[in-house]
C-alpha cells in the first residue's frame, strides 16, 4: 500500500513537472489562413508599446529602405548638387514612391536648388518630408459612418490582399464603438471565404449572412441588406469576390452588386473600400487604376505594411489617384488596422 501511494505521488509529480516543461518549450504555433484571423491576446499593459511606437515598428522595413537610404545619401552634405538629386531620384523610384510622384518631387527640389533654398542635406530632407506629407494630406477625410443607417460598406480587391481580415477588424472596431454590425459573405466563389467571415462574426458578435458556395453574390447581398434593415443594424459590411484572372466578369459582377444595393437602399454603397496589399508595390497601383475605373472606389485600406519595404506606395496611391487612404495595416492584431493619419505616418517614417 505504501509502495502504491509512493507510485501515485511520483506519477503526479512527473505530470506536474512535465506540464511545466511543456510551458518552457512550447511547440511553435502553426499558421494557417484561418488562424491568421483570431483576435490576439492583449499584451500586459506595462509591456505594450504606445500606438506611435507600434506604427514605427510596423514601418521599420519601409523606413530602412526609403528614409535610411536618403539619410545615407544627404545627411552631412554641405552642398546639394544635380548628382545628389539624380541619386535621390533612383532611391525614390526603387522604394515604390512611383514614377509620376518621384518626377514631381525631384522637380520641386530642383527649383528649390536653383533658388539656393537647399543649403545642405538636412534642408533637402526636410523639404522632401514636407512635400510627401502635402501629397498624403490632400484628400484625407473621415469615414462618416453615422451619415446613414445602415451605412453600407462594399469591400473590394483581388484575392490574397486581406479583404476578409480587414472586414473582420473593421467589424471588431465598429462593435467596440457600440454599433450593431451585419456581415454579408458576398465572396461565394473562394473556398472558405464565408467560413472565415463566420469566425470573425463569432468573435465580434456580428451576424453573418451567407449562402452556399457558388451562389449568386447579388442574392447574398440582397439578403444581407434585408437582414441589416430588419435588425436595425448601424453598419453592413459586404465582402466581394476578387478573381482578377476573370477581371471583365468580376467588374460586371461588382456593378450588378452596386445596382442591387442602390435599389434597396438609395445611395448605397456609402463606401466602396478597396483593399490593397502594400507588399505588391507597383502592382497595387495597377489594381487601384483597374478598380477605380470600374467600381467607383471611395476609399483605400492598405494592408501588410509591416511586412514590406514598399510602403512608399502610399504616397504614389494618394498622389496619383486622389483616393483617400482610410486605413493602414501594420500588424496582425485587431488594433493594427489603423486610421491613416498622414502626419503621424510621415513622422514614423522620418524619425
């Protein structure tokens, strides 16, 4: 009996020791497409960086690629010449500022140089910062969600840019603000799109309207509108398909969805939010052009800025298309979908 008790205690002790060892050497979490979406656990308050610092961290690759190279070129220079501007032009283009925007910036710097207003590298750096900020700020305006009830947001973009994740994060944000949100799973062609949206619906407490895979997206949108009106929702967010390889059919489909929305709720959609992946660089410009021509884009959400050195694309998009950037994604956490603040963005880049 004593041996039996001793064996029991030893076994219990081994279990406890084993559990502690497992915590010290956890198995790395396997990432899947769905696992990217969950609301991440909050860091302890004392370890959580401030919002601006998190933005700086998220933009670190772009800062190194763009501002780091500019600083190495100009800081410490007592005199700025044409050769300096030529090297700067190459840096701006390769950092995805865009050809059109780069040409404008260099022209302004050349004019300042001819008027002897660029005395040294620090003056050039400050002028460049001011001119980029000016272009980012021209079309900024807040999203007036309270201007309609329900306020209808149609989210568009090609597959893989993070549409569903962006919708989930927006739903979480609006829910925290006390708004009732309905989600419509209008991407009926991509496997698991509706399931991902339902995961977000469960986590944020939002109703999700969906049909079976392959159903007519317009039918889903129609039911989503009816549900949002019947449930007195404040916001309806509609996911859409993003099959760029059949772009003609896709654009026609988006136009049909818009007609359904406007018929049921005059003036809807109140926001057509284009989601772009910053990591695609110049390809994001091509997508913005394509969707602007076909889908009456009114705002942009730029995702995955934390994983790319191509964040200069923000300046190209704002300057060339004059579409307000509403949100930027600088991490995977729910709170890492940030309102786009041009002054904060430029400060985070140039500090």
